[in-house]
C-alpha cells in the first residue's frame, strides 16, 4: 500500500472513531495545532500533522482554512484573553496597563519569535484583517477604558493622547516579539520606562505645549485607525 493510501486509510479510521462537528471539532483542531507548534515547530505544523493529532481529515482542514498560516494564526488567537476579562480594573493605571499588555503578548510568551516572523511574512490581507479584528480592536477599547479610569482617579491629566503615542505599546511589542522571546521583564520595562512616562507626560500638557496637529477635542486612537496602522506595519515587513 502506498503512503497516500496509508494516509487515506488513516483519515477514514479517524473519521469513524471521532466524527465531530461545530465547536467540538474546532476546539480539537486548535488544540492539535498548538500542540504541534510546541512539539514539532512551525514548519512541521502541516495540515497532515494537525489532522492526525485532531483525529480528523485533511479535507476538513482545507474547507475551514485558506492556508496553513491561517490555521496556525486562528489557533494562536485563541490564547488571548477575552476582551471582557481584560476590562476588569486593578485600581491602578500601571497595573491595568501591565495586565493589558500581558494579555496581548500571551501567545508570544508561549512560542518562539520565529513563529511570529513567519506568520507576518506569510499572512495575506484577509488574515491581517482577521488578526486586527480579533486581537487589536479589543485592545484599543480596553486601553481607552483604562485611561478613562486613570483620569478619573487623578493619575493622568486631561489632554488627549495623540494616536501615534497610543500605538506605541503595540508597535514595541510587535518589534520585540519578532526579534526575541517576550519576557515578563520586558513587559515591566515597557510599562514603567516607556508607556507610563509617555502617557502621563502627554496627558498633562497645556494648550500652549500641544503641537499644531494635536487634536484638542477628539478621543484617543480609534479601533479603525489602529487597524490601518497594523495592516501598514505588515506591509512594511514584506
């Protein structure tokens, strides 16, 4: 029997043993993908490998995912905490920001930077939009929520934070994650040495200290603006 026939026979056996649908099948595929990444690495996390681990067929994966990169990104996005859990405040601006960054960075804390680099290099425009919607739009809403609470507690001034400054946390996280594994020490430094001083200083500027293009009335960076910035950053990596 050829290797192709062996694979087909194996797939039929898996299907007979566990014919699942809906969330049960999706969760099994995602779990299998995460396990394959940890044990076999990015290059060997193939449709065949995941199908075998999830006890399903490759044809099922082909119908669900546009590409192997899409399958891997989908599994990694499930490692990010839900937006609802991220909105619970600790009562401190510093601790809220630290928790928010850790939630965004959790997938990077679990895996080698090579995975991030390869996803960035292989993602098509549809996948970039999907990553933006699942991962970064909730981040913007949570960040705006925490900054509002910080202002109410008197930890920040009332001046608007410029959109580019609001993008700084994600930009620096992504730059670090592509180069080396993220660590708790890096997240602490990012919050204490960059984000806290930056946001507090900018929020306490007077009218005279604000630049001509600085908005006076609008709210901070919107989810739509962040989506555009994130997609452009993918294109600049090509």
